[in-house]
C-alpha cells in the first residue's frame, strides 16, 4: 500500500515537471 502511494506521488511530480517544460 505504501508503495502505491509512492507511485501516485511520483506520477503527480511527473505531471508538474511536464507542465513546467
């Protein structure tokens, strides 16, 4: 379960990075 939360956070981070560039 904790691993899934980590993946979700990572996806959110990638979304922010893609928006920046």
